[in-house]
C-alpha cells in the first residue's frame, strides 16, 4: 500500500431490502486519501443526506434504523443530489462498505429510476465483512479450534460432529459471557422473531399487526403491499414445490381480493397472533 488512493466508504439506509422496489432514504459517503489503509478521518470529505422516497418505509426497516416517513417529509429527492453522489463515487479509486454489494445495488437502482447508469464496474471494491469471513471461516472444525482448543478428530462423521457441537456451545457460552443466559435468549439469537412466525416457518411473521415477509427480496414488507406491487412474485411462490403449504396458501389468499383486515383476522384465527405484535 504505497500508492496514494482515494477511498470512498459509504452506507445506505433504505425503505426495505428489495433494491427494485425500495429506495434509499439516507446516504453517507466518507471520502479520504490513503497511502497505507489508515485514514485521517478528521480530514475526510463527508457527505450525509436523507431523501424523501416515493414508497413508504417498511415497518421492518424502520425498526432497524428508526427513520419514519414523517422524518423524511421535508427532505429532497434522490434525484436532486444524484450529480454530487455520482461525482464523489466516480472520483474514488476504492469503494468500501460493510456488506457493500447491498449498498451498491441500491445506488445502481436509484440511478436506473432516473434513466441514468452508475457505472462502478471499474472500481476496486473492499468489503471488511467478506475479508472477515475469508480470514475466520465458520466451519465446525474452525469453531472447535477456537472455542474448545485443538483439532476436531474425525470431522464430518455424524457422531464426532454431534459431540463437537455440544463442546463448542459450552465454549461459546464461556467466551461470550453467556453462562447466565437462559434458553429463551439463546433461541432468540438463533432464530430472531421465531415467536412471531406464522405457520411454523420463517417465511412470514407478525410485525406491528401486519403479516410481513421473513425472507427473500421483500423481507420486512407487508404481504398485502407486495400483492399490490408484484403479484407475479406471489404466484411464483405458489408454483414452487419447495415452499411449505401454508406459505403458498398465504400468498394465494393475498392475491384473492379479500380485504386486508378480513384476511388478517382469518390468519390470526388459524395460526394465532403473538401479543407482542401490537395488533
């Protein structure tokens, strides 16, 4: 790292997880000159801006970043800042972000909506998340070495792996200070929102009284909103053999024309609705 390069680190907050349908509501770009990878952040060129989207913020997204539709009512559109954003990114040699492919795809889609192309294909991209995964693999034998010590003998035999899982779990509780955690806490770490799952799988869950997606490109978006926006996606789910029957039935019901509230009550009566959902 001897040559001086311009690094543009950036992050987006969005209305949801689907770049084709959701939009950027906040963008931060921190651009700095670097020769050894250790930057003087005080001298960095900073850009932070919120935007008024054309679609509502999903309940799931708002729960993460805390930004509501009301917070964005007086903000400019993304289009008003597109030239400045494009310039800051195109002048950089290195693009950097945590799980940066998510942020890049959202930026590309915002420019596509303006009938413009944001071409970042010639840039070098550095992602600390991917570097972390590369340097610290998460296979069972790696976990055994870290949390138990030594190498896992007979790895990938069912009996050895089963015993190793219990040893790794005990080591994790010690290492992460989880010795006093109860099983409910540990289960929530393993499968967040499980108590709100509808029908025993993660595909749909209750959230703030809505039936929302728990997977895929519309994760966090209400099922009825997706039915209005992209009914073909729900039809595709119904035709896929590997989705559970209740998932297909929920998609079928959302496409049937039944009023939203009537459908919600039927689902709650059949599957139950957690008190914590607020419905």
